[in-house]
C-alpha cells in the first residue's frame, strides 16, 4: 500500500461466442456464451475510511455521475448488505474502453466487491458475492468468481471451463456501443437453437448474434472486422464494438500484426486461466 491506498486488478473479458436462444417473460434474453478473462484491464485503487463514507475520486466516465457509477453502487450494496460501518475511497485507473464489450464496468464493480470483502474483513464466500453482484449486472458474477466460464441465462448461470492458452489481437474501432438499442433491434436473431458445450469444444464457428447488427449500423466496426479477417477468424465481443482474433501463441499473434492497417488500434493480450484479481488475493 502507498499512502493508505491498495491496488487491485479488474481484468477485461472476451465473449468467444454469443447466441440468443429466446426471450424470458420479464423481457430479458436467454443467452449462451463463453467468457474468457484477459491479462489486461483496469486497476482499482481503494483507501479505507472510518467514517462510513463512500467516495469516488479521480477521473470519471463522461456522463456517469458518482451515484450511478458501478463501483460506488457495488461498495454501497456490500456496505448495506453486511451492515458495515467503514467506508472507502475509490479511484479507477481506466484502461478498458467503455462500450467495447470488454466488461470494464462489470469488472470494476466485481473487483470492488471482492477487495472490500477482504479489506472490511467480511470473509464472505465468493458464491455469495456473485449473487450480490448479479444485482449490479449480469456480467459481474463471472468476474467475482474469477474463472473462464460457459454461461447461460442472462449470463449468470456459470460453469467453469478450462480453456487452452491463447493470445489475442484485440482491436478497438472507437465506437461506443449501447446495449439497449442492440437488444431492441428488429434485425437481431433471438431464436438460435441452444448449444451444448461439446459444440464449442469442437471448434465450430459459433459467431456473435450482435455482429451483423453492429456491422450494418457502424461502418467502423465493419471495417475493423474486415481488416482482422485478413489475419484470422475475426470476432466481436459481447454487445460492444471490440473485435479480436485468437492465436495459439504470442509469436503467431505478433506475426499477424504487420498484416493489419497501420491506423487500426490494436493490442496484444494474453488469455488468463485464473483472474489476475484472484492471483492478487492469493499473494496476500
């Protein structure tokens, strides 16, 4: 810790595929996906307070006030649920672009829940924190649990999966993709037949239901996927604009970079087996 601040990883994720298999009576969609955690993400800085206050410091996401910020909401939710008298200062070192489908907001919230569980001495099991996190967003539980996972329902029914080592060329078209309008699109395929995990393991190309919708709406996303397809199987992550290609080794990923346009914003990222957040906890 420096100056009372502790630092915690908040990793990004990729959806290796994403299908919509139906719609529930409450209007939410039934999904199937595989979450892959990454060795890249935001960093959350936390400093304990004795007065019970929860305060957000530093740069904010444009258009998001403090009370709507997922990290503040996560801290307040845990504080209330556990009847904690202590507070926290929160500062976010933002690296994950918003609206990219990389799960930045959900991961930040999950890191706050997991870290405060330790800092406030609550010792709650991760399963309980994941159920609490679901009240903040469907992607929060996978970050709380910290494992790559097969997901169903709205993304909350998780089964851990062991994924082979992989590297990813990740591209950011610079488009902020809003989830609500995409789910409301009349062009979205909502009735794909459900898959079994064996379908994914077989290596079949399963796709992302939002890809054709985004490609039609956002020329930058279409151009990004077209460019990436020159070096491998280009895919969209989540409901965002982020795109990626998977490679078995760092060397093969690096060899693909010269084949991409020079103005395309890309980064090389390693897939994680266990969340960097949980490795940080273990080191404590």
